C-alpha cells in the first residue's frame, strides 16, 4: 500500500467510527488517531498490519441489531397494552360487583 492509500484507509475508518455509539466510538477514534501518529514513523508494512487489526461492525449486523431492538420495543408495547386492557376489564368487573 502506498502512503496515500493508507491515509485514505484511515479516513475511511474514521468515517466509519463516527457512526458508532459511545464508548466504542471514542475507543476506535483513539485507535485511529494513534495510527495517524504512527504513520509518520512506521514502515508501510507495519501500518498495513495495524489497519487490518481494526474491525468495524458490518452494516448488515448493525441493521439487524436495530431491527431487533425495534421488534423488542413493539413486543413490549403489545404486552403493556394487553396488561392495561386486562386490568381495565378486571377493574370494571370489580366495580360492578362491589
């Protein structure tokens, strides 16, 4: 890899890390900043190996996690609504009996 390719890869990693949630975002941006500093003195082969060690979550994996959270929220809302309906019926029934 050329120096320009490494700088472009670092920028790509930085852009990808910006989309992460805390604290992962801070840790990854710190790792990337260290790579930028090391770029000044390291051999290109060492930098390439360091870049390979940084892994960002796959977009499909992030989407699946978001979808699972949305589904869990919907399921929770349905359980709360069912409980409230049952509680309302029970309360009405007890009110009629008393």
